[in-house]
């Protein structure tokens, strides 16, 4: 019987090697060799590797301190270097030497990879996506390493770090299943079906969350409108009402809307910066600082709701992370309002420098991680306490949910896309709780400022959320790090100079 195979361009067969059980030879001590070693060690830190070269870069020498399996031999390549080796990588800057290495390896039936020479390669080093136990290798058949690298970035952003928890849970389920192989596959297919089902198959609990959010927005909007209407009691005629509100819709009102557009674009894309940007814009327009604080908290309910829904719509929300954030954050926000009422604003200023220094440290870590993409992801265990602290600071200190919560999660290696999306959705409920508490205590004033911020922020929210899904992870981390550091500097200045 003849077996027919479909025509294909890439005939490579992917294999995952246990490098710690093999002995690898790398010839070369320059940038190419360093790049190859970094790729190998990032995936197999216990690999046994001998590196032969006439000279080594300082960065390559430093690897021996972190990886005891590396042995450096400072000399020219000789055929005997291939003795007892299982694989070889030729990474010198001399094509003739690389060809000699390939010939000697072929004579010993040792597979070789020759840098930048696909025709001489027995195997390629693909771009690797790593998410805990999940590992995806990408190959372009040696045609374009750049495309492979870009695909790696796309998949890194698209696959959340929590996929490793899913794999661990499924492995436990698989070990407990009884029956034949076919029966186990059928049951696992049923369990994992939810990962690919669309909107029509979403669980009822998720739909209830959406209905709850919509009702809360409606209730809050009615409360705000009620305060505004009550301020006009006894109710005057429509002409009198229009005559009273018409002066508010002037050129200044358009600037309030523009401030909302700019602030929400930054906040929706980076998950932070709404308060800072709004405050700077409103101060430049001559608005009273007390009015600024009250207006930002009130308007942020609508803008954060629009932002959270947009992030949800574009698939930027990790539901498990959202659940861990929302309830502790609400509790912290309500406690923050209570503390502010009983202790006063001055008491909160004593905490601002400490929070600012911590946030500045997180901003620095995010910037460092942006330029070290292979840094290990660390699991965060006390997310609830982090959310509680963020909610408390947001109400008590006048802002800080994004800089504190998002920064801590991203600095530990969480995906910027899913961190910002999940925290933005949770921020709606936290801001709502805070704003209702403030509304009960202080009421609503300067509604034209609030309305301008609401209109500008709501209009631009879908664009900002879509921008989050499009920006590369490195670009997002750099932007987040810079915004956090600027926010920290402003917080320090505010604590000392008001």
C-alpha cells in the first residue's frame, strides 16, 4: 500500500530534546555564539555545553557563574573537540572554519547547526514561546528568523501565563480518569471545549456579571442626575433650565472633553494615568484642586466602565485574575473613603512618599524587564492583598490603582495585555464603590467638568482598548514603566508641596 503525503514546503520534523542528557559543543565566542547560548540556556538551564573559541566576549564569560554546565576552552577549534559530543553549533565569524566543523561533524555522524548558513544545517534553533510547561517552537525553515521572532512576540502576548495552571489542572484530571484511551480523550475534549467556544456558549455566571455591571452604571447615573435635578428644586421651566446651563457649554467645556480624550487614551492603553493626566489638564485650565479630585473620581466611573467593557470585548480580560482583583479592591476602596472622611486628607499625605518610592521601584523593574525579555515569570500569591491596597490607595490617596496593581503584576512577569485588561475591568467596580461613597458624603459639584471628562473618555475607550491588543509587549512595558515613574515623581511633589 502506497502512503501519500501532502505536498509541503517545510519538510522539517520538530523534536524536543532533553539537552541535559546530551553533550553540546559550541564553537565561537562572539555575539552569534552568545545569542545561541542564551537561547539554549533559557530553555535548558542545566544543559552540558562546551564552548571553544580563541577569545570570548565578557558577557559570554559571565554565563559560567550562573550556569555551571558551561565549560569554556580558550583555543582554536580542532577535530578532537568533537569527541564524545552529541551536537555541535558552528558560530564563528569565519565561513571556512564553519564549513570545516560541519565536515568533521558529518564524518562522525554528529548533527550540526551552522550559523547563518541554512544549507549546511542538520537542524535549526527555532524561536521558542515559553509559558511554564507549555513550549511552542516556531520554524521558518531557515528562511526568515525575523518572521519567527515576530510570531514569537505575537504568541507570547496572545497566550496568558495562567495557561500553565490550566495544564497542571488538566494533567490531574487526566490521571484520575478511568476507561479506555478513547473515553479519556472524549472527556478531556468536553472539559476543554470552553476554551474555543464563542459568545453563545458563555456561562450564565459571566452573563450575570455583565448585567450587574450595566445595572450599576444605570443606578450611578441616575444618582448623579438626581443630585443635579434636586439642585434645581423647585423645578423651573425648561427655558430657565437651559438658560442656567447654557453658559457651561462654552469653549472651556470642549477643553474638558479633550482632557478626557487624552486621559482615557493613556489609561485605556496602559491601564493607568487617568488621574495624573486629567489633573494636569484641568490644573492647566485653572480648575480648583478640590474640584479636580471630586470630578476625576465621579467621571472615572463611566470612563472605567467603558474601558473595562471595551477590554472585555477585545479579549483582553483574564477572568481568573479579574475575580481575584475585584472584591478585595472594592473593600479597600470603601475603607479608603472611610479613612479619608474620618482622618482627613492631610493624614493621607504622610503615606504618599512611601507609596511613591515603592511605585517608582516597580516602574524601574518594569523597564528592566522590558529590556530583558527572557526573565523568569514569578507567580504572585497575594493578589487579593495587592488589590485591597490598590483600592485603598485609590480612594484615600486620590489615585494609584493602575500604578500599584498593574505595575506589581507586570513587574512579576504577567502579560501586559491581560493584566491591563483585567485590572481595567475590575477598576470599574472599584471606582464605582469609591464614587458612590464620595457621592453620599460630598454630593456632586461642577457637573460640567465631570460631563466633559465623561464624554471625552467614553468616546475614546474602544480605541484605547484596541490599542492595548495591538502594541508589542516590550513597547507596552516601556510605556507603563515611564508612566509609573512620572506618577511617582508627581506623588512625591504633591506630598511635600501640595
